[in-house]
C-alpha cells in the first residue's frame, strides 16, 4: 500500500510518501501506526503520540479502528488547520 | 446546482466569483461571500508569512462532500469554494466561500457551515513563519466546537 505523510508528520518521517507491505498482523489503522513507529527513530518520533494523528484511507477520513485491508492509499496527518 | 471547487496557488476575485453565480438568472435572492485573509499576527505573535500545505485529491473530494451535505440541508442555488495553497503574506486572500439561495437565511447558514467544516475537515495545514522561526499551527478547540455544533443541528432555523 501507498502511504502519505503531511505537515509535521512528513517532516519527522523525512519523506512525503512511500510504498510498504505491512506484515499480516497489521489489520487496522492503529496497528499500522504501531508498526510504523517501530521502523526507526524518525518513525518513532513521528508516531510518538498516535492519539493526535488523523488518518485517511483512499482519500476519506477514517478512525484508528478502521481496517486497512484493501487500502490503496493511507495518509497520516495532524489535525487540519485550513480555512 | 452549479458547484465550483478550486484549489490554487493564485489569488481569487471574490466579487467576480459571486457575480458568476448570479449571472443570467433571476431566482437567486441572496448571495453570501466569505473571504478568509492572512493576518499579520496570531495570538499576539507577529506572522511574517504562512504556507498552506494540502492533500491533493483528497482536499477537493472532502470539500465536495461537504458541499453535497450543505445541499441536503438548505435549498441552495449555487456554491463556489476556492482555497489557496502555497506561501501567503499578511493581507493575502486564503479561502473563499460563496453561497447563493433564494433567501438570506439559507445562504448565511450554508456559508458558515462550509467554513466551519473547511477549517476542521478539509486536509490543509498552515505553517507560520515568525521572526524567531517557523511553526505548524495547532488546531483550535474553538474551531472543532464550531464544526461540532452542526452535527446536532440538521438544518437552519425555519
């Protein structure tokens, strides 16, 4: 699946997007964040407080409990500050 | 209903966008135009400039979902949303919402609804340049509260 990072998450991870193949045990968005946090210092820093991170699957907002099965594009970002 | 949604780095002309919604028609009795503008200070701290990052593809889709939602709540005759991205200076336009309806109550309510949701649900992030460095703007609880109140109010008062 394709992952996208925005705002300070992008800066902390050090890239805006990447393609990953999470292991079988990763079934929800929350699982995905936990798995990502274990991929290195920059990821641990980016995902140190998963409760404040928002996610979207295939360009629609989802909760952390949402399943990631079949997701083509998963995005992580801070709370939005547009308008 | 004519709907225009644009994300762009270029400036917009609020009056021209509003005129486009009423041109050649006689059923529109009310047009509300809201323009959000970059301020030179935030909570007392000077702002040199701000940069708006967005999620291309999702931003358009999310705004379109809220315009559709607005259309189910109020009898609207047209909506235009323009949101800028990139680096903006104090005084620059940021966002435009124009709503057209037969009556002002519907146009006012729909414009406020759209702005409240744009601030909390549309994937945009502001980074401010201050004299002592740059910071990502924190989401405000007051903005979240403003959006939440629509969840329990299906429509504007009759």
